[in-house]
């Protein structure tokens, strides 16, 4: 079993996801960059729930005990990005240096 898989291939995500052997590799959760409807439909058919965030989509097996935890974490991630985008550039640069 694989707990977490991150896919960020600048456009090749669908080909990767559709070529995976989900019987052989039981993956509990994914993060996939962007919002690709084909990827979402495929993973939905494979039993995953999509949790959308600002930059990535997270997919968690619907029967996973971690579904609630992922939902909370992604919610916090969204709040972080909303705050970050509203900070003046000078504060963002100071924050990065810390």
C-alpha cells in the first residue's frame, strides 16, 4: 500500500494516472497539480473523492479513514493561500527570508 503519491508533470498527469495498475498499487491519496477534468473523472471512477485547492487537487480513497483529515488539511491550505495572496509583496519577501 502507498499512502501518498504526488504527480506534477506539466501536462502528463492523465497519461500517468490512466496507466497505473490500481490493483497492484493501492494508493490512499494523491495530489495532482492543476484541475484536469479527465483526471478527476478517472480517479472518481477508481473510488477517489476530489478535494480541490488553490493550485492542486487532492484525491483520497472514499473509504479511507483519512478522508476527513485530508479535507481539513486542504481547507487550511486554501486559507493560507488566500492570506498569502493578499499580503503586500514586501511582507511576502520578508516572510520568505525568515
